[in-house]
């Protein structure tokens, strides 16, 4: 397997983290977004959307970080990470949608301002982040994991941008359950950290 990504991308880390948690060997191929390597004809042939990460597995090409999590779970028969019961499968899907929506427009976008100097509304992103963190904190008050009574790909999908939220001036101090959950993820066998950047509250 090969994973095309950017070390500072939470989406890329999401896929790499899951590979590591699974103990699945893969070759990391760095994509230089600053040099617009993701817009070259070669990369666009892999992912016409011009985004990282992209997983290549023996000729099969999977783009989108959440799709990669689903693919790996199914390919390796890991129903512990992607449960098949209707209730648990629905719960995982719900939080994957949150990762693609509220997380992306909250903590991830707030971090874009400080790490990548993106011209987006950082104040709005920080406000959205706190709304999401309160919802996550409430959900984690009832369960140690976000979608089931054990870790699933929903936890993997939410981890990277939640852990790095302080880099975008999003303070996690008021969310005890979230911070304890982050520690549980970090204690999982095979965990690999997200590359830190000394910006925002992490400066």
C-alpha cells in the first residue's frame, strides 16, 4: 500500500493513524501542496479533486480520508473498527459525517489560519469549534468512545483535528471528557502522533 499525503494535514494523519493502529505496512509518499504537486496531471489522475490523502492498494485507488478508513476496515475484515450492527454502523456514520462537516468547518478551519495562513474567517471557525466540542464532550460523558463502547473509525476520524485544535486558538481546557478521550486514543497500541506546529495556543 502507498499513502499520498501531507504531514501537516489532519486528513492525511487520519489515514496514516489508522494504518498504524491496524499494524498495516504502507509507504508514505509526501505531496508538496505548496509546490502544487496535488494539481499535477499525475496526481489528478489519482484524485481528480486534487486533495490528499490518497491510498493506492495494488491498483485500487481510494481518495478521501473517511473513505480510506472504511476501505481499510472492510478490506481487512475489521468489524471491531467498523461494526456491522445497524445501530453501531449508523452511529459510526453519523460521526464520520461530523468529521467531514462540523469538524472540518470548526477546528480544522481555525487551524488553517495559523498553520497555512489561509484567508478564512477564523473567528467563525473558533465559534463553530466550541459548539462541536461541547457536543462531543456531552457524548463522551456517557461512553469512553464516540460511537460505541470500543474504539471505531469514528474516533480515528475525529482525533487529529481535535487534538490539534489549540493550534487554531481553540482551547480544550473546558472539555474534560474530550481531553480524556484524546488520552485514550493516544494510549491505543500502534498510535502515531500528529505532527505538532508551534502556533496558536500551542506557540
